[in-house]
C-alpha cells in the first residue's frame, strides 16, 4: 500500500464520519439521576472522615460519662456541719514575708 499524498487525504477527511457516542455515556460521566429527598432519607448516607468521626464519638462519650458525677449533689448527714462562703470576707491587710534568699 502506498502512502497517501495530500490531495487524496484532503478528499478522505470530509468523507470520514465520527462514530456516534454510546447511549449510556451521559450516565457514565454524570452518574445516575438524583433520587427524591425522601428516598435519600431511607437509603442515603453521609461521608465523614475518620478523624472527625472519632472526635465526635470521643466528645459524646466524654459528655455522657463526665456529666454523671456532677449531677448528684452531696447532702450532709446528721452530725455534719454545712460550710458556706456566704459570710466570707477577705482580710483587711495582707503582710508578705520572704523566707530564704533568692539565687
């Protein structure tokens, strides 16, 4: 077979037809059509990075376990006195005394 010269190539190029695009090309590029919001609520998902998910789990665990001890007040039993700071007054004068030498 002999190589084509420019004159023959110029005649062949306009006669050449590009092949048609496949029927499912749009779906392959853009994905399937979107489903309705209520269908997404039943079958959808949310992608969360693992470090963010671990931080959320640790925060929820800390809140659940850490708050339990603060919720119960300690009531005095018979024979114990209750101390409050309602009548507390700071000292009128503060005297500072240095002990030892500074290096």
